C-alpha cells in the first residue's frame, strides 16, 4: 500500500513538472506569435510595454493553475499520465494557433471559437470540456488584451473597435463553446458534426448583433453587420469541420476513444475482427451476440453504448492464440480430452491476459484491453476444477483453477462479464423459455456477487436488476421458438416434387 502511494506521489510530481514545462513552451509560442504579428516593431513592444507581456504570463499561469488543480481534485488518475498532460496543452495550443491564423488572415469574426470545446468533448467528457472551454475563452481574452493582434488583423486603430473585438472573442468563447458542448452530446456521425455548425451559428449571429449595434446605427450600417455575421457563421462551420480533421490525429497520437473511432473499431475490416471471423468463427459469433446484449444493457443503464459494443467485440480476442482449445470453435475433436486438467485450465484462463496483450500490441485503447482482462474476474473454471477433484480424489487447489483477474473495474466490464456467461449458458438450455432464461441469468449474477466480482466497480443492486431484466428479454428474443416447416420441395414450375410426413 505504501509503495503504491509513493508511486502515485512520484507520478503526480512528474506530471506537475511536465505541466510547468508545457506552460513555458506555451509562453514561448505566444512570444513567437507576437514577433510574427509585429515583424518590424516587436522589439519596441517588449522595450516599451514589457509589463503587458508580464501580465499576460501571470494571467496564463493562473489559468493553467486552475486546470491543474481541477484535474488534481476531480480526476487525479488522469493527471498522473504525462500523455494526458501533453494532450491538454496540445489541444489548447492548437486552438489558439487556429484562432490566431483565421483572425489574422481572414477576419476576427471567422475564428473557430468552438473548436476547443468540441475537441475536448469528444476526447475527454462534457464536464472537462466545459471547464477547458472556460479557461480557453479567458486565455484568448488575455492574449487579445495584452497583444496587438486585433489592430494588426483588422487594420483599425480605434481603441473602441479593438475593445469590441476583444469582448466578442470572450463572449463567443463562453456562449458558443458551452452551447456546442451541450448540443453535440448526441452527435454520433460525421454528417451530424457538420450539421452542428448550423446550431452554433444561432448564438454567434445574436452575439455579433449585440456587439455591433453601435456600428449598425452609425456610418457602417447593416452592410458591416451582414459581413461580420457571415464571417461568424463561417467560423461556426470551421469549428465543426476542423474538429473532424483534428480528431483522428488525437485519436491516433494519444490513443483516445471517440464515438467515431468506436464505430470504426467494430468494422468488419479491422484486422483482429477479420482474424476472429476466419480463425475462430465460433468465438466471433458468440462475440456478436454478447455485443448486442452489452449494448442493450449499456443503453438501459445510461452508459456508453458504443464502448460496450466495441469492448464486447474484442473481449475474447485472446482465444486467437489457441482457437481450437475452446468449445465454440471445435468440430467434434476436443483437445482437452488428452490434456491434464491443470494444463487445460491454464490454457483457458490465459485467454484473458493474451487478449490484453494482443490489444495493447495492436495499439487499441486500454479501455478495451482492460475489459478483455477483467471479464472473467477471479472466477473458478468449474469444469476442469471438477475434473481435477475427481482425478485427484478431492485434492485440488481452487486457486490453480481460477482466472487471474483483476475483477471488473467499470460498469461496462461488469455488464460484459454477465452477458458473456448468460449467452453461453442460454445455449445449453433445452427449452429457452423466459422463465428458464431468467433463472439462469439470476443464478449467474448471484454467483458473481457471492464471489465478490463487483467490489471494484460502482454498479448497484438496482443496476444489476436492470441488467438481468434486459438480458432475459434480449436472450428470449434471440433464442425464440420457431415453427417447424413441412418437408416439401418444389421444382421450377412450382409443383411439388417431394412430400414427406412431418416428424412428430
């Protein structure tokens, strides 16, 4: 215990150091942006207004301090990963650079202000996206306030105009970024992501109208407002389009799961899925049914249905190492008839760790690999334990015939543990009535509760009841009764050529 705490503290210190290093890199990036933005007068800027740059550095430090302590108190495990720290700063830096380029070379109103919010929503989660969007909006406001970006980009010298643009940036970052996070939660397709730009455009046009009211009643009139609103709408669509462009990069570089990647991982063209289909067809068909059950249960519990489906597809991928050693892939000959129960149990239980290693080696997300390793927990392998007890005269250690664990650490893993066993048990029922299926599924859940398989995940009794009901309904539908067809054949003229009496 003390060793794990010391390792955790060491990781936190390392992440704090990396956080500080990333902050220095970000300030150097801002410095470079100032130099590029003022190629002929940047020396005068630092000579005469060095206090402005110092204020910028202090404000940025305070904002990053907020980010660090938010993750420290809300998700310390996330913060321990240096990769995650780099990912946060990469998204912030990329968003600042993109906004700068469009503000500099197109129009200040064409900035993709919702870009960071959308990236964080799909790469992290809704709560973290709102917090990081809040920090990003203030950070961009600070950069605009203490540098000359707006005057240079718009070609205006009036302080009032610059202030309007600064407040536009602040308001749009707050309102449109938060609006994008709240409305994009149900976006599941890339077409839906592009359509999202239309919804973000509504608050954008309203904010531009409010901030441009003095100009509308002044000399500029409605023409300037229409131009600004047009650029604002362009910025909204750019936010959606650039999110689609940058998401695959973050998915690959940082190995993150998004709804789009989860759907790609369950494609029939994925290498491990192809191998399952050709090398272990029985396991592949079993995984398809488990995926259906897990997805339905995840929807019932309000969990990530796409993650449940993908995890179920890959939960038995470790069987690819020795597919013929598993019953669903055998065609009459059973290798275990010639092996000792100790060796058979070792082969069977190794498929969880083999699956974990295969998924990590293939650079698939750790969330899927964890489910592959956890979906049997520390359960005993009953068949070979019983065989060993009979052969040894009752002298067999249950630990030698149990999975190595760990037990499920997430609701998704717990769901797949139950769905996996329920699907296999339902196949053994001679009469798959809802009553029989309910009895089997209830027994499976109760046994896993008795063996403390759910102590490491936060699934509740109510949720387990929901899982049981959902699986019973789904399995009753999958294994439903079919009417026996009469033994009749027809020729091409649709005339009966053979008719046999129905079997009783």
